C-alpha cells in the first residue's frame, strides 16, 4: 500500500511525496504521466517494486498537493524533479518515468547524469518523437474529468484481452482512491503543451541521446496510440546502453496490463536489493 503523504520545500515550491519499501538500495523515483499524480500509479506496480526496493512517489509542481504553477515544458519539470531529489539529500537515484514522466527522465539524464544510476522509460519517445497526441487522442486526454472509458481508450488496445486487463486495472485504481485533489485545467494544458513541444524538438536534441551512458530500459506495448511504439524502437537504437521490451497486445499502459511481468523485468534490470 502507498504510504502517508509528507512534504519538502525546494525551488520555491512545497512538494508532496510518499516513501515506501525497504531501505538499503538506491531509491527509485517515480515520475508521473500526463494528468498523473501519486495516486495514478497502479498499486500492483508500486507494491511489487517496493517489495524489494525503496520507492519514492511525488507530485511535481502544481500537481496534487504540491504547490506552485505547473510548468509547460519538460526542462522545467526536470529541474523541479532534481530540486526535489536534492531537497531530500539523496546522492544518487534510479528513475522510472511513464509517458510525460519518461520525457522528464530523459531531460534529467541530459542535465544531471551524475545523479542518475539507471532509468526505466515506459510509453516513451525521445525529443522529436513523432505521432504523439493525434487529435482524437488529445481530445480524450484533455477531458476535465477522466473516466474509465477514457482510460481504457488511452492506455489499452481495443481487443478483448487488453480491455479485460484494463478493467482489472481500473478496479485496482478504484480500490485505492484516496481523495487526491483533482488536476486543474491549467495543469492539463501545461502537460499537453510540454508533450507537444517535446515532439517538436529538432534533430540536434534527438542526437543528444547518444551521449547517455547509463543503462536504460525502454518498455511499451506493441500498439501505443499516445506515443506510437516505433518511437520506443528509435530510442533503443539511439541510446548506447538501452534494452527494449514490447509487451504483446498492449498499448500505452503496458505496465498496467502486465504488472507482474513489468515488476519482474524492472527489478531484474535495476538489480535486486
């Protein structure tokens, strides 16, 4: 179960966060997705990871119970994430970024490589990633209130098996509902703007991926409608020490469709504590 919320001040904001799992290994920082907050993480994934590693969830600026105004660019989100880590006085971290969080993780690898040991990127695309937020996808992602139908559309494939797995995910999320503040319209628009700007980056930004020295695990489903899956393959080709996993019959929420597989693969990659 996800632990109690505590707060730390950094970079002019008050960041809400939760710690869980046993101490003794490099902490794993979870970086939230589009529209996401701490409560958006599947408990099957979080609890599975925390069974063997220290895990820290946090809400970036302007999200959930964290103060401030949500920035509209990935670079500022990454700077806030690093300020949060520094405020906790953690020398080195592993990072797990999902969707927008994977872009933040990549920016952190660009800006502060010495602080990051290993990175897991799920539903990811590098700078200049193509095909993100097609109109029919952006329309659902921008809804003021996200319902189960929206989640099933955005995160899972329209097949019987994938939708059934999505239904189990939705039920897990309902059971853990804990009254987090609703995301604001500004934050939704800021997240969408950040993703669009990331996708508009030039080839020089994409070339920076070759400079990443850390081991990176890239995970996606075979058909991601939010960040098309070919972007994951392009990332794996460009990052020198990358591994790529594509889960079958899965979309953007592949880690939620196959939580047991994902936890096993993530822990193997990170090295068991």
